[in-house]
C-alpha cells in the first residue's frame, strides 16, 4: 500500500509543495491517512512533518530555510500501521521559482469583445508567473490609471479591468503587460464599443468650387461604432435659425456636390450605421460663393422683365467695371473676375431696373487661399532640461478659411535638416519634448487651412534646453469667467494657468471629476486650458472647476455656467 507518484509541484524561498497519488491497494484495511517525513540532504535523520487525512493528496511544507536542500517521503497509514515510504530521489532546493509570465486570452474568441455603449467593459484574464507578476493595462500606447470609471486589480491569478459608462471613444486595442524579475510579456485584444459611428475624418476637403456649386470630400470615420457603415447624411442649417435639415440621407460615397447654394447656410456630414447617424463633421466656409485665390469669380444671374431691365453691378457700393468683365443678354447678366485675389472678397450687388420697378441681388464672395505666416517673433518659455515651450501669434490673414492648425519643426544646431515635431497643433504654443540639454535648437512654424500651408515663421534666436534652478507652483494668469449658453450649443470655458514643471490639469463639476467624452472635450497647450461642454439639458448648469497640480503645489479656479433655451424667430 505504498503511495504512488510523489512529486514536487512548487517551491518558494521558505516552502515546498508535494503531491502524490493514493496506493494501488489499501493492504486489507481502510486507509486512515498519510505521513510526510523530511530529511536535510547529507544526513540520515528523518523527521515527521505532518499526518494528513486519507482524502488529502497535496501539502505545502512551511518554515524551511532558503537555499537548503531537503529529501522528502510519504507513507500511507491504516489501522494496522504505516507502509513503506515513497521517496523523492533527488534533493529539493528551497528557493523561489522563476517563471516568465503568461497571459491566457483563450477564453476570448479572436481576441475581440463587443460591448454595447453605456455598458461596462469587464475583463478577467488568467495569468501565471513566478514570482507573481505586476499587471498594467494600456490603450493606444497610454497606460490606464484608476479613476471613478476605471478599476484595475489582480486577484487569484486573474488580471481584471473594468471600464464603466463606456462610449464609442473606448473602442481600441487594449494591451495587458505582465512584468516580474524574469521578464516582461504583453498581449493585445480588441474592444469594440457598439454605438453610432464617430465623425467623418477631416479636414473636409473642398475639391471644386463654382458660382453655384461646391464639391467636397472626406474620409470615413476612424470609429465605425462596431458595425458596417451604411452611408452618410448631409444636413444644412440657416446660420440665423436653430435646427439642422437633411439635404441628402442616401450618400453612399465619401464625396458630395452642393448645388443651388444660398448665402447664410451651413452644412455638415454624419456617418451612419445600423445604430443611426453618428457625430457630425462640419463643412468649412459654405456660406456664399467661395473661389480659390488665382481662380475665376463668375457670377451668372438669370434676369427677366418687360421691358428688359438695365443691370448695374457694384461691390459694396463702389464701381466694379474696371476690375470685372460684365456681359448682359436678354436672359442673363454675368460678372467675371480672372486671377482672383483676396481683396476681391466682399459683397457684390446687382441692381435691376426698368420702368415697372427695381430689384436688387446681393452675393457674398470669399476668395480663399493659403494663410499668411504666423505672426512672430517666436518666443520661448518654460525651459527645462529636455523640453521648451514655443509660442507664436495667429497669422494676420487666415486665407479666408479657418486655420486647421500649425506645423512646428525644429533644427538642431549646427545640423541643417528640419524635423517635424507636430503637424497639427491646435493652439498657438507647443511644449517640444525629447530635446538634448545644453544644445541649441531653431524652430519654425507654418499655418495650415483647407487650401494649403503658409510660409514659415522662423526663430530669430536659438533655444537652449537646460535644467531650471527652481520650480514654480501653478499660478492663475487669467481667471475663468461665468458663461451663459443657449441649450444645444457648446459652452467653452477657458482659463490660463502656468507652472514649472507643467501642471497636470483636471476638470470638475460640483466636485466630481470629468472625463473626456462626447459631452466633455478638454484641451490644453500648457498655458491655456479649455473645457467644451455640449449643453443639451438644463442640468448642465452648475459650478465647474479647473484644478492644476505639479510637484510644487496646486491651484484651482471656478465659475458658474448657465443655460437658457434658444428663441426661435
């Protein structure tokens, strides 16, 4: 009745865990238990360690000396006595095992999970490793941190992640990293939040312009909402009235041609899936007629009347005949300006008159081109050992179209090559990181709109990153102001806080921290900090707080946001 197959299944720096199988027969008497004995290697002295119940086939021996070697054996016991022992032939060294961590995604088909928007992401991933590994989660390269919405824990060889109140923006590649003394392993799964799609990817391009049509194009949304896109909806809105109306609800391609343009209207594009239309991307500058700089302004207006009316073209009350070519027939009058310049922008007036009366038409024309360079000089502040903040002012002329952003480049002295630091800076300053201490750098900045990139503004003097002598606690340079917003519009809340090192910025509403979402958009250029709130309900009123924290101190500024319903007229 000798126990079978005695083996070591685990060791630590103070324990050894043994396992065995019951004897092939019980010796004619019911088994009453097992006796484990141990002996230090090199001695013949065996000591009884423990007596166990007959139903136990595994035991951990504790309080052993790290680094020492032991022999172990186990005997079966019945009412007649104990059996011959089953021994471990090779001495066991008491030490921590070192095993590279492992991640088990086998329970997740195709390593992809689908979660309805608003429902939580709940992951419980089996993990192994000796010593037990530390677990970290990353999304798009950024490490997740615990918050009211995000919970991270490791329990009983399980790496757990919970993300509550999900939105489409939680869609992405989630990477689990395990690390212990033997090494680091990672594996990635895909989380798809089932929701309406995100906005079409801009900037929306204006491909063709004429006197009565504009052709635009765009890219599909980065976030499809976890379902196949069914198409796009194009909407329009009178700039002076609330509410959007559909122009077309059956656009299948990523391009659209607006015809019969009317001054004062705005347009936007929304992607659709089975869940409905998603977030919109607005079409820039679709109010009035737009013409590229260097192109042709052609205004063709049908006319009628008896007798045939006399036509007179002016621009904002001034004669235009020297700049424009004008031709009039019985049915149409046409104004043409070739090689359009920015100065040709404005309101063109057509007056019609015959003996029966008068009629006037007003046509707004925007000549759009690339912007002027940003205004200088380039300024440096917040100089650190490996970073510097570069600031500039917007161009004096945006080319007639909104500035999409700025392109910042750097050049290390004495090298001649320029390297792009960031190609889409939203504000008028940027903290440039990854520099070398005590090395001279020159910078240049260009502005970009929908029609191209400006010439660059270049630095007059080099910047030299160096370790600052002291830090500075966050300080308010410009307090936030109370804001009143119409329901349905975006409330933009801005303050100016500086500090060294750059402070960490958090936003709160009635003391509860806000997180980036479709409702709340946060941005910061290191000096100016902005919270944009989509005010779709009266409950969005309240006390909002911006808190800035760095290693030296913290500061906060608060204000009240009020909402009221828009009037319809």
